C-alpha cells in the first residue's frame, strides 16, 4: 500500500552574506582531431569549466545561426552565480586519441548560497528511459537509445553530482501503462527503491527525437544537414513515500550529422562525439546540476531494513558517505487512516539514537543505546544523521 510521509524539517538560516574561497578539482576531456593537441586541450579545459560552472549554479547559453545550411555564427556565453578565481592545470593525459585534463579552480562562493546539510549522497535508481513513440527511434536505427541514455545519465551523475550517486538498471524497463509516470499526482511503487536500497527513483522519459524536414537546394544536388530534436523529461520520486518531488523538462536541437539510412549505435563513442550526442550531454549535465539543487537541502533519510535484538541495520552505507562513529537519530513511523481509510504514515521523533559500528558499501549497522521496549523500534522506521 502506498504511504505518504509528512516530516517537519527545521533548517538553520544563514545569517552571514560574506564570500569565501574554495579550491575544487574538475575534469574534462576531448578527442584529438587531425593530431591537433592544442585544440583538444582547449576543448577539454572548456568542458571542465563548463561542468564546474553548471554544478555551481551557472548556465551556458548557446546561440547558433545558419544560412543555407551552413553555420555562420556559433557563440557560447556563461551566466554564473559565483566567481571563478585562479585556474591551475594539475594533470594532462592522452589515451587512445583522447586528451583528459584535471583543473584546480579557486571557486568564490557566497555563504548565503550554501545549505547547512551533512555531506551525504543519496542513491538514485535509474531504470531504462521510457519513450511513448518508439517509431521515432527508426531514423538512425536508434533502438538502443533508451538504454544508452540511462547509462549516460548515470555516468554524468557519477562524475558531476555532489549530492547523489546512481544505481543504473538500463536493461530493466518499467512496464507502466499509458505513460503513467506523467500523470498528475501519480506515486511510484516504493518497492522499486526497497529492492535496491536506493533513496530516490529518477525516471527519464524521451518525449521527442524527431528530425526536422530537410530542404533540397540546387535542384536536389545537395541538402541541408537536418536538425534533430531532443526533448527529455526527468521525474524524481521519493523512495519512502513514493511521491513525486521534482520534475523538469529539457529540450534542445542539434545537427544530425549521419547519413539518412545509416545505422548509428547510441552506445558508441562516435555517437556521443557528434553534435547531437554533445547536445544531449549538455542537457544531462544541466540536469545533474538541477538535481543537486533539489537534494542539497533535503536531509537524507535512511530506513531500518533489519533488526535482531538490540542490533539494527539501515540502508545507508559507505557509498552514501557513512563512516564508523556516525550518530543517527531514529524516527518512528506511525500509520493513521485518512478519510478514504487509506493508511498514511506520519513521523514522530524518538529519544533513541545509534552510533554506527559496522559499515558496508550499501548498509550500516549499530546497537541501540537504549534497549527499553517502550521505544518500539521497528523495521521501516527512519534514521537521520545527527
């Protein structure tokens, strides 16, 4: 039965408006074309700074103008909230014609933009991307795009996200009738997250990948490179309540540089190095930044998944940033009936606390400090880091 969780979250306000410097590292890479290492280095550095700026809340605005099918203007401008200070090149490697750089950047941030949360990461379950009209995959024979998109999204989150990590199940499709995930108020089954010890479900939906009609010129002797749409909807569901907590649409178009009848593997590097693939990467990078903004001020809720005597186990582990010695406050769930006799879960604070003494990658365990039976700690009760 679906449950709805109501929690009263008290967030400390930030009173200082001063700025401070923070040294951070970021990476970027680019393919070496025609042996031009300098050009590849510039592209890799630009990508690294782009990722950093997007993660920090900045946005890149791209403007392209074509005339008779030829690109005559291509500009990229950055709108950023914070300032980038000194930039240092830490490392540069070349592997199989790909150049990778690591930069060290002095990032100036305002304390008002920081959120007073613990440095924990939530696990995001990412299934195979949904698509309503699979006939749109026929152009270019992109039958494996839904799987490749989920894998790519998980990879970018792993590289860029400060608040989450991904559990990608790209071969597993959610059999939901009639795009049920898009309906207003729809809750996803919480057992999806329970099976994978994840805290959220991130569902990608491909809305449109159609190609604009091409125009022939000079009596059909040559045609424009067609523009192909990419519209994506991302929905984030809470793993405990099953409720939708965030949804965002992303849309952009890019040149489709492949032949009309050519089979293009969306799992190949050639696809992701194309204008269309890079366009998708830009949107996914923006999505990673947006998800960070959503999660950075939300406390990470763990659940008790096992209990024996005075020892309990929670579904947070080393992957989430949990260490031996971390202290957690336990929160009890109580079910009460609503006006339709559906059971709703409310949270009530208890005096029970635990100190983690064993940690694995996905779980952690501890002994209850107080074994008073009145505490009534049960499986599915919550744990919040103190």
